[in-house]
C-alpha cells in the first residue's frame, strides 16, 4: 500500500545529516503513539489507553481471530495480494502516461494473459510429455534401480572390511530395513491423512483462486482512493509510524517476490543446462527428464535451504538407475548450482533486507509449515524478516537517545516526504 505523497519540509542538514540524511528530520518526529508526552525523554512511559484505542485493539483482535479461523479460505487472497503487487507498477506507469486506470488494468491483464499462455505453450507440452514418459518408464526404472542396488550389494560383499565393522553395518541396515523392530514394518500411510482432510477445502480454495482476477481488478482500480481513505482515518500521531511499518513490510516482501521469481527462473535454467550437458557427457537419462527436473528445481527454490535439497532427490534417484557415476555427477551439478545461487545470486538479488541466519530460517520454515502448510513454509522467510525489521524499528523508535539507530532503520524508505513530519502549509495528498 502506498501512502499519499507529502511535500518535504525545508530543512538545513548539518554535518552529521550529510552522512545519514534521515538525521536531519528524525529529531522533528512527533512522540511515538501510546507514549506519555509528559514523561521524561530519556525514560518514556506508556500512556493510558483511550476508549478509541481500546476499541481499535479489540476490533483488530477479533479480526485476527476470524482470519485465523478462516485461514484456508484466506490463502487465495494472500496470493492475490502478491498478484496486485506485481501488476500495480505497470498499471501505475500507464496511468501516469495518460491512460485511464480502468483501461490500464485491462491492458495489463491482456498482456499478462498472453505472456502466460505463450509461456505455457513453450513449456507445458514438453513438460506433460516428460511426465507421461516418466509414468510409462517407471516400472523399467524401478527394475534398473533394483539392479543397481544389487550391484552395490555385490561390491560391498567383495570389500575387505574388518568383521566387526561389517557386522555393525549389517545390523544397522537390517534395523533400517525392518523399521527399527525385529519384524518388517507395515507401510506408514499417515502422510495421506492431510491430503484427505484437505480435499474439502481444496474446492473452496479453487473457487477463491477463480475469483482472484476480479478481486485484484477492484483493488488495482481503487488503490489510490482506498489508500487516501485509510490515511485520513489514521490519527495524526499514528501516521508516520503506521506508514513506516507498512513501508518496511512492503520493502521486505517486494525484495522477496522479485528475488524468488528471478532465483526460481535462474535455478531452473541453470539446472536444465547442466542436465543437458550431463545427458551428452554422462548418461542420456538426464536429458530424458531435463525439463521436469528443472521445473521441480525452480519451484522448490521457493522454500529456502530445504527446497534445493528436496529438488535434488528425484535427480539422484533417476541417476541411480544408471549407475554410481551418474549419481556423483548429479550431486556435483546440484551442489554447483546451489553454490552459485547462494554465493553470487542471493547477495546481488535479495540484498540484506531478507538476510537471516540459517538456523532462524529453518526454525521459521518449520513454524510456518506447522501453522499454514506449504504456503506458510514459503512465506515464513519474508514474514520473519519483516517482523525482525519492524521490531527493531519500534525498539529504536522508543529509544530517543539513539537517533542514528532510528535513522538506520528508516534509511531508504523516503519517509521524510510523508505524514507525521512538519510540511509547508497546505501540503497534502497529491494523488
């Protein structure tokens, strides 16, 4: 959401402000909301909640509970918000060049549909052919995999391994093969339970996805009016902090969306090129399913750390049907692609806005997946990064003794031009 533009105030930056431009206007910020203005500046205290604030908090809690209860139905609209974010820049550009906003939205819709159809024409047919080919070849591939395992067993039997180590390995393999008990374990079909329980909600979700273009159209059409109305409904003391938080969240999600689209496409292309090279130099099995494996690698790129590991599994299993050399080649290829992505592409594309420690990333993915399934695991990273930036900003906002830290939090957000700051008389929304 974009806030209405405000004209910047005339300020005289000092030497420190030349290094950090935000320092020129950070001292002029109003007191933070919910802070008693009569309290000492170096020891702020919270003020008592007014009836209006209590009502707003109550409404927010009720709305949050309702959204959580209807989370399966809300998921399509989360995808719709990402769709609005991607379509809004070209719509805004056309509107700025004199095209009526409704017509601009229709033009963008038509161009997007044409691009999607052409992309599907180029990729869907060979992808479907490879899926059908895999289904047809599956019995033969299973036999080949069994033969390779038998070959490895024979090689293992000929190895000169000390008896104690061989007995330990045999016991471990037997334990794994028996499911940890003395008798063969029956197949675990519990993984089918989430699929069965979600079959009913799938129909409602599909209906929601069908309505997304219409819902996104109205958001795009009335975005300016809705933004201005939201801005007018905010108390003056809340405006700066509200837009600061929204801009931080938008920056994180914007970088994440752009990065995932670029990274997914790049990883898919690099994987396809690598598999094509391996099909010529190592074994034709790689080229036979190159498109399918590349699409899997590009899609699973949405799930950081875990996704690339999972995407390598089908390639390694297919390579195992041809021998140990193709397995090693597949592992080297996927490791090389991920090293290029992690060390070259991610720092250039994502920057520091989404940078989280790997331990925090794994923790966020597990929590997001437990709360909201696959979509929660995918969105866990930008949500965690946004919470980090917002909590850091709020902590620094309540620390008036460190304006440099607050300026660092809002650096690059262009908040000096927006509500909550002194501006010339008569300045107001420009769109």
